[in-house]
C-alpha cells in the first residue's frame, strides 16, 4: 500500500473512532441494525452462542489467517504452554507474515502462540503444527476432526496457516463459534487481548505487535484475529466486553483495513447494545415482613443483605421468588439470615440473595410465654381484671351473707 492510501485509511479509521468511541446506551427499543460493507458478517453472544445479527452468515468463504484460531485451539488441546518446539523447515515467502525463525531455534508453545495470534506468523504456525502432530498434514487432520466435533458444517482446513486453497474455508458463523471455544481458554483469551508482547525463548528476544488495531485502540475490544489474502480479502474476528457481556463479531470479504475495522466496531457496538444492566435486588429494601412469636403487635421487615445486578437482553425480564417465614422467634440480631430471594433469568437460577432481619427480634419473657395462651399480655391483664372483679363480687356476696347471718343470730338472742 502506498503512503497516500495509508493516510486515507488512517483518516477513515479516525473518523470512525470519533463516531464509535465506545458502546453507548441504546434506547429502549434497541439500536438500529448496523450498515456494513462486509460480504458476510455475524455477531453472537459469546456466553450462549445466540445470534444477534447475521448477513449471509453460513456462506463459505476463504478466511485467510483467521484459520489460526483453530490452529491455536488444537495446539492447546494437544500440548502444554511450557512445551518446547523446534522451528519448522518451512520457509515463508517474503510477503508472508513471519517472525523469521531460524533453523535450530527452539521456542515454548506459549511464545509460539503469541507469535501466531498477535503477529500472525506463518513460521510459528508451522512450528506448532509439526511440534504437536509431527507433520503439517497430521495436524490439519486434527483441525478438521475438531471442526467436526464442534459441529462446524461449513468449515474445512487444508493448512494451519490460512493460505488460499479450495479446501481451506469457513463461514462467519463457524468462525464465531471457533472464537467462542478459543475464548474459553484463559491463556488464549489473554494472548488475543494483548496489544503487544515480548517473547524470550528462541535464538533472541522478539517484540510482537498485535495486528488487530482495535485491541490496541479500544479498551473494550479484546480479540481475536485478523486475516488477509487475495481470495479472502480482509477478515476480522472481533471480541468485546462491557457490563459483563462479551460479544463476538466476524466480517469477511472486506475491501480494506479501514472498512474492516469500521464494520467490526459497528457490529461489536450493536451486539453490546442488545443488553442492559438491571438491578434485580436492592439492599435494605423491604421485601417481606414477619410477626414475632409471643408478640402479636411486633412486625419485622425482612430485607436483602446485598444488591444484585444482572445483564439481560433488552425487552426481557427476570423473575424473583421470595422464601421467607411468616413468624420469627427471638432473640435474633439485626442482619440475621432468615430467608432467600431467588432470581431466575430464562428459566435458570442466576442469583440467590440472603433475606435478613432489618432490626433485632426481641426475646419473649416467661410472662409473655405464659400469657400467650390467653391471647397475649393485654388479654391476660383483662382476664385478670375480670377475675379480680369476680373475686370482689364473691367477697361482697360472702360479706353480705355473713352480715345477714350475724343479724339473724342477734335477733334470736333477743327473743
């Protein structure tokens, strides 16, 4: 590319950056679908694999160096990061991406993976293939077997590099699924999120720069792999995370780096804006109440012990189930766990939050326990009052009778 086209591409990317500096909050109805130039494209929810946007997502396409996503997956399945592999006898053409490995060099798999995913080094890809499987052909067999295991119906590999070949192809949807698998591996996820790296095994230290400019430019973008050949055009498998959500984008057949990056940013932003962060439980907010045994007049608020938030698709809701007692028996301190709030999303339990007392629960005295049988303290006092009145009436009757008896006795003596 001449200096003038490079400047034009840089200006286009800078303008896109002003428009797409970070995922913005979408209106309630969700953002409009992105306008892109890619031949095929897809955005998926990395957690569930759910498709959020698709354009000819199952069409088979040459995929260039995004092939190396599967190279990395198979390498991690078959070898350890600390394994040491010799450089391959493969000699890349001058136009190929490489880190200029020399015969006799020995590198760790970790360093080779960094060279593979950041610098897109073809010589690193061949060193991995031969080191893991003994030959490139055997390694490619492993790649195709893994693709079959993953159910990738529109994917075939002919080499571990991504060189144009009629038998080396995939689809946007299959590439996104491969990226899902790669990102589940913490080591690989860290590698594709590195703006640069320094590898130290081999004949000499090397500094690598991530060819994915979006990772270098946007903190919320964290992967995955670029690619470019004459047949494939410009390809990018992207990844971004915000508010606890990760989405994966794929564009293929782009005419240049600028359009590739602009479309990828638009897709990632669109995917992220399909979700919102919802507070599903609020700490200290009254959720239920309970009476206190032996104290009918007492009512205790039951509140969540902590806040709980959840990222959900726009337009969807969560359900809550409150398990709490109707009555408490003291003594209990403030903050004592007495129940649970269970939050479900898409028919799956996603949060459990303790339900606690908002204030202390007092202990019942012997008096309260004794009087509970007659309806509590007030009823007991009323009952005792009635008993007292009855006793007084009885005493009065008895006193009247005694006076009458004494009067009758006096009358008899006078006679």
